[in-house]
């Protein structure tokens, strides 16, 4: 019994703690879907999938509490997917992502 409890206690530091992710999206003229990930304690990531026939110009804003927001601007070609990440200086407690995509770029 003592060995079992000791083994359980040794596994606790290796437990992965996920943080909540809120995504707010504004899509104009594009068929973009997303999947948000908690890749590390201080890195947030989102995968953008463009299912439309036109390329999409996207602005992704990552917010983590009091830190300055991280803004990434990406162009997602039609029928393709793209990963967007942001690294913060502190541990992420709750990540807020604002996704703004426009269609019809060249």
C-alpha cells in the first residue's frame, strides 16, 4: 500500500494541466474553421483551415491577462490549413483568441 501511494505521489508533478481557451471569430466572405490547442504552459496555438474557394487574410489576436496582446497576420490559401502560435512571458491561465478573417485577397 505504501509503495502504491508513493508511486501515485511521484506521478503528480507530471500531470498535465490544460488551460481554458475562448475563441471569438469574425468571418467575412470565407469558410474558415479553427482548432485551438494548449501546447505548453506559456504557448497558445490555433490551426486555421480554409475550406472555401478564395484565400483568406486573417488577423489572430492572442490575449493572456495583463500581458500585451500578441497579434499575428496570416494569409491562408484556399483549401489549405495553417498553424499560428504565440508565446507569452508568463504561464497562461486563460487564453482568449480573437480571429478576424476577410476573403477575396490575391
